């Protein structure tokens, strides 16, 4: 509890003790009893009276404070001092409980604020470290991150090796090892070695700043259910106030005109009970709290949702469309097959290709050098020639080596075998003899197949992949992952056209989500009902255009996000139905005189406590995360 909550708890305890003491003491004359019971009432309820008076002054009287003030002051006017004190005490207990619950649900989100770095270390001319404001660090500056410190700005490691704790960003407990040449993102904690990082972004554009901006603004975008409750409360509260006023005066006047006893006191008591029952706290508090809990639970799993409206839209998703490269696949080429000719070993084939490609910066060449895995001696390679659209030739240790496509082999008078495997084929010839081929492909992410299965289990009707790659590659990836549909050879504009077609064909009340990571995905992310971006390595444009950001680039988290969204929405509807059903039932009982002030306390505070308890369930996502991993 914070200081304010502890102070309110003390007020509640003092008021309860005073009421119990007064109840045990002998009965005093009415004026004395009124004064004595006013003491515990004012101890616990002065702020409610103050807010009610301010609401009247500002011509906005119809809120829960006004209802509580009228009901309790009316109870005192009727001589029901204990009931008046009980109503205000239990109301404050409910408010305290709600405050603690809201604070708890905020913890998982507010804990993200701890990732904001306070300073960046810059090495001075004398070798000493100087702490500067991260906002003052320019792009290209080398900063020093010591063990135990957070990486303040996105950049590339230029010196050192270490393990980074990324739990605050991705929800993953395993550390990530980094070394010279690796990219690092702000907000991660350096666990072991000292790192020197060359910044690639300004602080305001770094990952940590974008995350904090998303979190701080998430409450601005309200779901339809929240907007409904806001509009409902604006109409409902004045309606019940006028209803209570009518209940207090119309029946006794009618009875009086009919020549029967009016019993004004009984009808006023019913009206006051009616007011307490009608307080809309359970709805006004529990619905936003449910969405806030859902957003907080998702953020603890490394899923950032930009607002409750997107959580609601995600819960209704029936079609999920994926970009391929960088989303379902790793977006980097890798040697996936080594096929040497007779008399050539795999090591010889890879070494010859890597040395011949050693001067090239093409992604295919980089993947071959990565497969070789050893440092290349440039003195072993001479006479390098790049043949556009064919490949390269070079002298390696004095022997002629050629590496390229089938056209290059044909140009050299060699017959390359027909390859049925999907991917990029690099044929290799040594001294005019065919030596074999390497198969290079964009590797599917480890969790992509699990992601598609998880979406099917979560109730997604159709999964689709859109890619600019060739038909054979798209077909192979689609078959491997079990996708329902794919479209290949698409330009960015073609992807938008495909999304439009899918949107036109979707079912009523069904949403379409698009998952992407590249800058060319931004238009499609904006057009989809729900845009989901890969946040760890995704482009800034994609993250800005998306409604949901996956901080660890794991597509399996999409199904988890949908499960969290759907449970949150179920909790919201449970609270709406439960609160309204109890309220209206008790209102009817109060109107016909079958409900006491204690019934009213349950209908107000009891229902609010139960609804808030139910709402806090949205915060706990461990069971959903565990189910998602199965």
C-alpha cells in the first residue's frame, strides 16, 4: 500500500472502532447521539461530502459521491445513524480495495518505467567515464555500458562481449549473448562484461523510448465496451437520482390523495436505499480495470498493446495474414545443404566456395562464409572476377574456382545437375571440373510452425502468407508450416490489394490481423483491422503503424496475445452482466420495500468488490503462457 492508501485504511479502522463503541454505550438523547455519530461519519466520509459539494458547484453533481452523500445524510435525517455510518464506511472499504487492485494491475506496466535509463557513459580523453543525459548523445557516439547497467541507446557493439538480460522487454528469462558486431537495443541490462556500443539512433528514437511512449499512451485508446460504460453512466446516474426523488414523493402523495397514511419516512428510506443500490461503481471501475489488467498481463509477456480498443479487436480476429521474410522466416540466408561431387569432401567444397566469395558482400556470399566458419586469409585468393547474373571466379591457392548459378556452369562448358530442392543453388567448379553445389535458404523460425498450430487452437479460421518471393519458395514454406493459403511474387502495393480482397471476403464481426516487420509492411499494417509488428528487429515504420508489438519477434506470441485478449473480453462481459443483474434485482426489491440499507451496501460495495476481484484475473497470464508453449 502507498501512503494515501494506508491513511484511508487508518480512517476506516478509526471510524469502525468509534461506531462499535457508540453502539455498545447506553443510548444518549437524540441531539447528543447525532453529534457523536457525526464524528466517525466525518472521519471516514469528509472527502466524499467534499467531492459531492464540488460536483454540485461545478454543475456536474451526478456521480457516486453525490449518491453516497445524499443517501447517508438522508439516513442521518431519518435517525438511522448506524446505517448512515455503515454505508460510508463500506463504501470507503470498497474504494480502498479498488485502489489497491488498480495499483496491483499497474505494477506490470509501471515496472516497464524502470527500463528508462538515467544516464549514458562516455569515455573522456583521460579515460574516465562521464555520465551524460541520454538525450544529449548523438548518433555515432561510442558509449560504455558497464556490468549491471542498462543499455541506454540502440547501437552496435564495437568492443567487448557480454550477456544481456532482456526480460523487461521480451518477457524471456534466458539472457542473450552479444559480441563485437552485434546490435543491442536500449532497455536491456548488461550482466557480465564491459561493452562499448556505437549508437545508431538518438535516444528519442530508441527502442526504450518507443516502448515507454506506447505504454503511456495505451489508456488513451478505449475499447467499445469502455465507451459504452462511460455513456451508460452519464445517462444512468441522473436517471436513478430522478427515480429516487420520484419514489420518495409520488407514492406518499398518491396515498395522501386517496385518504390513506402517507408514511413519508418509509418512502424516503426506500428512496435512499434505492440510491445506494444504484451506485454504478462496479461497472465504472471494473471494466477499465479489466482492460488495464489485460494490457498489463500482455506486457509482462513481451506483448505491447497500444490500447484497450486493439485488445478488443484482437479478441475478434478470425483471419491472420503473415509477411514471410523476417516474420515466419529469420530473414537471413543460411547454407542448408552441402552436396559435393564424387571425390570432393564437404569441407573442400565449402572452403573453395567461401574463398572464391570472400570479397563479395552479397547475402549469399555472407552465408557461405558463415558456413565456412573460419577466418579467411585474403592472400590465398587472387584474380577475383564478379560476373553479373552468373557468380564469381577466382584463383584460390593457385587453382581456378568458380561459384555461381547453372548459367555460370554452362558458360564454363560444365553440365550442372537438375536440382528439385527449394532455395538458392550455388554450383562450384574447381580447375574446370564440377565439384558440387550448396543449397542456401531463408530458414523458417523455430516457433513458426508452433505459432500456426497455436492460432488454429485459439480459434483462428484462416492463416495466409503474403510474400515477394518466388512461387516455389512460398509453396515450400507454406507446406512446411501448414498455412491455409499463400500468395507469392507480390510487391508492397500487391500486398495491400490482397488485404483488401481478404477484408471484403471476411465474415461479419470478424477481424483480420496482419503480422509484418519490414518498412514495406507499414501500409498493410495500417490497413488491417489489427496490425502486429515484430519489435526486436522490425523497422520503426512497421512498429509505428502497428497496433500490437511483439518485443521478441516470436510469432508464437500472437496466439498468446489472442488468448489474453479473449479472456479479458470474457471478464468484461461477465462483470457487465453480473453487475447489472444484481443492481436491477436489488433496485426492484428496494423500490417495493423489500431491501434494507444493508442489502444496498451489498449491492453497491459487495458487487464492486466481486467485480474488481474478477477484473484482476486479466492480469495473470502464466496459465495462458504455459498453455501457449505446449
